């Protein structure tokens, strides 16, 4: 039986291949995993209510961002990191509006049903006001924290953003010179009249609206002008040391520079009112894959229009006049609730530039660089080690360099014949992609399954697809109508008279940058069944033939959801028979109704269920008579939680899976996803210890969900344990692990 209790130092050192520093969480409230749950009173428990009320998905997304915002509020977080969390929340809200808000917008974009739903089932007018009120409240909290707490605290540390009214004469001269040299030549003010209609304003771009008095050069009194600000200009500018007091760094915002010199753009006119503004547009690309001849070409064309989709949010300065805000609201066709008045820069995301410009290490988290994986021997061929045993990688606590080393070794090995890989989010500048190109140049057969529809990474992936095709790689785009979200890399090597496969499966992307910021698990394996399954999936994606019968892997959209439902039902059956019944799931989102109803059913049968869900979770926990046996927690920390781990215990039988998929309908039925079992006892216990137990006992970053969907903040006790901090300590101090031969 796998243990869910905190391991003591000696037991952990014996069980886990990577030597451990013991995690020290408090005991979990009973019942523990080692104690079989009490059976229900009735032999046959009632089924879940016919209309079980799930939580609102979009409200749940906003609630997740409130939990991230809490890290910006925490006084124990380094100051510049608090500012970074503030920027992360703003970036998340941008994406929320770009992707989720259009379905809620009232107007001609959908016919509202009797429950405030449109034809697609998305809640619209019935929830619009509540959703906007929630977003408005969160934005107000952001600016209050920025203005009243973070800005004074930064100033106390010698980092000041200097407004026009605070600048002395020398600083104003410098700003004037900067405006004339760097900014003014790029600005083209547009006075509005019938020949100069309202310009196309790009998504999330900085703009100014100006009201003018007097007449233009032709004697006309057109009173409104728009100034679009090019994206090429930095939003935060560091002023030179010569105009700053000793031991201080001064910064100025681009919006403040332009605001101070607006009148210079309209000689002979008087600026009576003005405001900066920013519009957010729906940016989810819609391409009818069944009706295009070349998906890459169609997406390339769609990208050109992405910046000018339906407007869903307008941000203006808090002091913007009603005349100007009403004018903009009308131009963009927005409801009043979608207009956000903000007391500061309209784009808090760009303040992340200040974090980089300040360069003050004392105000940042101590740098973390993942060590070489403890289970691997540095300098020893990776494939040789994979022949001996499976290798588990836990990022970012262990370095992603091990994955690059595996691919680099394959590229340089003359006996490697074929390399196959899925590409979802790899970044615009990727060593991994360059290695694939080098493999082609060395005469190896390279197949890349490039997902062109990875949201907001479409352009980078199109560019990589074209670069690989140009030198002879075989590039496919997955399956029409489905996103390929599975993460796998497969190498085929000639060894004597046989061919042997080596594979890597991951819960996260092949992106070295995000591998330093996201928690993920990867498995390097030469297991014949798993690698044969991987090869079968690659061939399925290329040929679109029926997928082969898989021995170890589970593939969405074919059987992953069904198999997860079966596992849940097995645990529920064990509970009914008064046997051990436990489910522990860690994922990023839980919104699939079929899976949620199955969890409710198993919980009512007596199974004890712990859900560690970072983001949106539509399943209410501890709801009397419905989900009494289900607990939900969300862990927020320095790193973005991204691992997907599924544990099912039914009597004497236990299953542990890793997966690329969250439990969302799109992942189960509209994407190509993989899940795979972990059977090695040491690796299984290591995953339990590090990815489940540590998080079930976290009281520093774990929020607990109540029946109404609201989350209780972490206890943050002085002697408490945070999972990420404990894991960082474990990997920072752990000695080299002993090597074990594959049985």
C-alpha cells in the first residue's frame, strides 16, 4: 500500500531513488489513506441529484486569480516579486477577457436561452453583470495595492516611478528630450471627421483620446482625436543616474511621457480633456478546419486579424470624462459594465519591465536552478541509463537539461535512425527545435507533430513548422478538429540486428524556459510496451488510421475519459464493499461534468477523495448530502503548479497515472492527450511523496474550497510546511542517489 503520510528520513531514503530531505507537514485530518473509510449507512447509496449544481467556471477562474493576487499582498514575499505577481494577475485577466468574455457579452453575439444561455450553452446575460462586478472588484484591489502599498514600498527601497508633477526641472528637461528624440517621431495623431473615421485600435495597445478646443488648419472644429502608441516603445523607461538622487533609481512610464507633451501634438489647439485607454478584444482564433485546404495558411491569415476581433473590455483612466468614456464605449459597442476606470497605467502587465530594469537581487526570490536529476549520472550516456531503469524527472526542482541531453545524444548518435516529437509550446527561441533541425541535417528521419492551434503560440509554431519542412523534416499538424496536446519524444536506435526505442513522456511542454517556472513530471523510459504504444500514436497522428490497441498508454479522445470513469467506479465499488477506497487527483482544472458526477457518486458510496486543483474547479467540496467525502484544495506558490497525477486505491489494488490532460471536456473529447501508468514501486512512492502527500499537508500555499466555491486562505503558520519550499530544500540538499539496475 502506498503511503500518504509524511515520510520519516530513513524510510524515505530507502524508498525513493532520489535521496530526500524529509518533508515536515502536519498530519492530515482523519481519515487517512491508511484507514479504510467507513461504509455508508445504506447498502445502495442514492444517486447524485438530477440537477447537481456545479460552480460557475468563469467565476472559478477569477477566484483562481484572486488566489494568485494574494501573493502580491503577502508581506513575506520579496517586493519585486510582489509586483511580478500583480503583473501576472493582469496578464491572466487579459487572457480571460480575450478567451472567455465574448460569450458573456450581451448583444447580437448569441440568442439567450431561458436560463441566460446562448445556443452554445455559455452563460451570457444572466451572469454578465456578476462576472463584470467580480472582475471590477479584483482590478480595484490591484490598483489599490499598487498605489497604496507597492509604490511607497518601492520608493522606500530607492525605486521610484516619477510622475510629471513630481519631476524637478532637470528631470523634465530629460523627459522632454526623450519625448522629442524617441517618442514624437513615432506618433501620428488622428483628428476624427467623416474623412478620418475612428481608427482600428489593436488589441491591448496603448492609446490616448483627446478632446480639443479651437479649429484645425481648415477652420473646422472637430473636437476628438486619437493617438495610437506603437508597441515598439518601452512602457517603462529608466532615467539616467545624473538626474536621480544618490542611491535611487528613477523610472518614468511611457504614458506619463506622452501625457506631459500631448499639446505638442496639436499645435494651435487647446487640449481640454484626455485619457489613456486600452481595449481588449476576443482573440481566440476560429478556423473551420473542415473547410480549409491548408490549415497553416488559414491560421497565418487569421493571425493578421486577431488584433482586431470583437471588443470585450475597455480600460480608461479613472479621471476620464463621461463624454470621452461614453464616446469610446459607443465606438467599441460595449456595455457600461465592461468599462474599467483605473487609477494608474491602463496596462499593469508592462510593469514587469520595471522588475527587470531594477536588477535588485535583494528584492527578488533567491535564484533557483534545478540540479541535474538525482537518479541520473551526469556524463553517462542517457540511453544507457534508460536501458537500466526508468528515470523520473521532477521539474523545476530537477533541471530540464536532462531532456535536452537525451535529445542531443540522439542527434549525435550515428545509430539513431528516427526521432519523433510532439510540439505544443516550445517558444520562439528553442534549443530543442534547433536540435531537431540538426538531426535532419545529419540524415536522420525526423517527424514533428506541430500543434498550430496552441493558443497565442500559433505564430511561433507556424514558423517552426515551416523551418523544419524547409530542410526535409516530416511535419504533420495532428488531427482536424482536435488539438494535439500530448507531450512525447521518441527515439529509434539500431542496436545490433534489432531496433530499440527510447521515449520521453511529460505532463508539461517542451519549453526550457517554462520548465524553470512550472512544476511538471517527465519519464524517460525504454520500456518496450510504452515505447511501442508511443510509436503507434505517432503513426496514428500521421496516417489518421484507427489507433492501435494500446498496451500501457491511454489516449484521448478514444478511451481516456472512459478509463478514468472506470477507475472512479472501481473505487466506489470498493467503498460499498467496506474496503479501502481512496482517490487523490492533482491537476490544473476540473470542469468535465461526466467525471465530476462520477466523483460525486463515488464519494456518496463512501470513497474519500482529495482533489488538488490549481485553477478552475466546478465541483463544490463538502456540500452536505452531496460531496461530504470530497475535499478540494488549490496550491499557489513560487512556481506554477502544472503536474497531472491521478491515484486510485480500491481494496488491495492501486493505480497511479501521469498525464498531459486536465479533467476538462476539451481535454477528454476534443484533444489528443495521453496518460500512462507508473508501476515501479520506488517511482510510485516518490510521486506520492512529492506530488500528492506534500500538497495534502501544505499550509503555506494551499487554499481550501468550501461548499459555496469560496476558498479559505492558507493558514501560514510559523512552523508550517509549504510543498514547493520543502521540495526545493529536498533537492538542494540531497546527495547523489544510488544507481539501480532494471529488473
